[in-house]
C-alpha cells in the first residue's frame, strides 16, 4: 500500500518524537533506578551500622550487669550473645523501627560466622543456617537494562552485610536484606509516569505533525491540481500559491510553462489547420480562375440590356470577394521566414500610427501615442510586428464608436518591451474572450476571423506573448510583450577630440 506524502510526514515526525521521548525516558528511568538502588544501599548501610552500635551497647550493658558466658567455647559464647540480644529491648525496638520505616528492607538478621541466625526480624529464620545472598552493590553497579531484568524478573533478596567481632575475633554479621519487589515498587510509579508522558508526547506530536503537514502540503495539492488543469488544456493566469518561498516560485514557473504550452498548442493547431486550409484554398483557386476567364467571355457576348449586365457585374463582384478570401487563407498558411533585426519600437510604432491614421480618422476616433524614447530596442522581424500592431489598431477602430479614442503605449517591464493598444470601445463579451485568437472566429459582419489569429501567430514567432483585458462597455487593452535585444559588449571605441581636425586625428 502506497502512503501519501502527508502520511509519511506525520509518521516520520511521530517516530522521531517517539525516539527522542524514548531516549529521554530511558535516561530518566536509568537515573531514577540508579538513584533508588543507591539510596537503598546507603539506607541498608546506615541501618546495619545502627544495629551494630546497638549490639555493642547491649553486650556492654550485659557485662556491667555481671552477666558472662558459661565458658569461652563457641557454643557457650553463641548462646550468651543470643541471650543478650534477645533481652535487649533497645536492639529489638531498633530492628522493628527500621523495618517499619524503610520501604525496601525485607529483613534484618544477625548471624554467626557459620551463617546460623541468632536474631532476625523474621522469626522463622531463628536458629537456621542462612545462605549468602547477592550483595546489593552488585545490582547498583549493573547496567540499566540488567537492573530492569533483575527487578522485574522473579523476586530476589539482595543484602548488605556488616561483620562484627567479639573479643577481637570474628563472630558474625549484621545482614540487611532488600527485596527486589520492594525496590521495584519504588521505581514503578516513575516508569508509569514516563510511559504516560511518552504516550502523550507521541499523540500530541502526531496531531501537531498532521496539522503542520496539512498546512505545509496544501500548496503542493494546489500545485498538483494546477498541473492537472494544464494537462487538461486549462492554463492558469496567476500562480495558485501566492507565497514568497520555493513553492510560490514553483507555482509561478508552472504558470509560465502553461503559457508557453498554450502558445505551442496554438501554433501547432494553427499550423495543422492552415495546412488543411491550404489544400482547400488551392483547390478553390483554380476553378475561380477558370470562372473569371469564362465570365470575361460571357461579358463580351451578353446583350447590353441593364438586367443581364447587372447580373454579370454581381457575379464578378462575388468571384472577386471569394478570390480575396482564398488569397487571405493562402497568406495565412504560407511559411514565414523570419528576418530578425534590432528594432527600435518607437520608430516602428510611429509608422504603424501613420498607416492606421486614415482609417481611424474615418471612423471618427482620436488616435493617441505615448512612446518614450528610453525603451531599449528589441530583436524581431520588423514587418511581422508592424502587421501585428496594425491589426490590433484597425481591429480597435472597428469596435469603437465615433467620438472614442485609441491609445498606443510603449513601456519597459523587466527584460521585455510592452506595447499596449487601448480603446474606449464596446469591449469583448466574457463568452467570446476565450475564443478571441481562434482561427475563423469573428463577431464582425463580413470578417474572416484571421486578423487576430495572425496577430497572435506573428507575436509568438518573435518569441513574444500577447494578452488582453476587456470589460464590456469600458473598452479593451491588448498588450504585446517582446524580449529586449541582448546587450552586446562592443570593442573599445575611440573618442574623437573635437578640438582637432580629422586629418590631425588620423596622424
């Protein structure tokens, strides 16, 4: 099963947080366990020394009372010591008190060198031989996971042992037993708390990761939808991610790619359609020529009556109109050989205005120009750009009512020159705007629908782009964007000294 990017991001974040929490919790529990074991060992040491002091005091008090062993033999000495310890209220009270106060102490036992129990907090051990147990220090020095295995395994008793002497001879040991079950009870609350914290942290991090991933990946989803629309032939005019980061840059570049794809699609479509129309136009042109020849013959043999002559004149006019349409199709489909040259748009646009002025004036319109001299030149086919702009101006004159105006502006925008043709005409209805540059689409009676298609084609052939804005009743603005000519680094130029004559300068 393939996981989505959001799911992967959420899982990765949750696992990372889980790993961090696990490490922190392990360190915390290791420190807690080590501290608990050290405290238990220190407490056992302290209790053992307390019992040792109480044992010594009990023997001294017995001696002061005149009590003594029957003999110095081991059996009599053992019996004497047991009797003293049993009758020492201080020692027995201390043992009972320590057992009640310390939560990890399992038992306190006093045994002889043979391991036979003399006194114990566990009465069942009295007079029994007790084997040595694992020292609590060995558990305290073990690794954390070894400590957990020992504490959470089968119950065990660890002990702290303190030897004592009698008449400067080893006599026995004070043994303080510690239960692994009791030590575990001290550690478990910390372990449970750490587990809850870990679980809560992971759940919280998962929710935060889900929220962050949703917010972070939402632009990617919009960019994916944008690519789907481009695949379906729909091109966005603006980036779908209006941000200044990398995703915003990607969306902006996709918009640019979409515009180029649209231009390429239009060129391919026009080329294919033009190729088809060229065949049709050639097939129509030959019969038209034959019809015109036979019409001339017919004119010479027709009677001079007005009605036949009017019919022949009408036929001649319609054949002429059809011939013009065929020539227009042939011109549209003919391959264009570009003649790229450095062109100053100010001069070109002045020529366009002079060419269009009679038609614009005849339509009762005012023709304005805003052509600053500081716009750098472009590298383009001068004739094609002239024809493209002329088409836009003449098209604007046909859709602007008398008394209106047409303005041609030139501006620089980054590394492009922008030619704007603005009119105060009727505007373009929204339902017609998407079809504006399609071949044969026209809303003008008698129009061929080739003018704007040719304009778009000429601009694209010059690596340019054409856009428009229109509001019904408020006019239309077409913008042609052409790349500026690259700046060439010319060799060093000799500066003439105007104070010397040319002959002197050559010498």
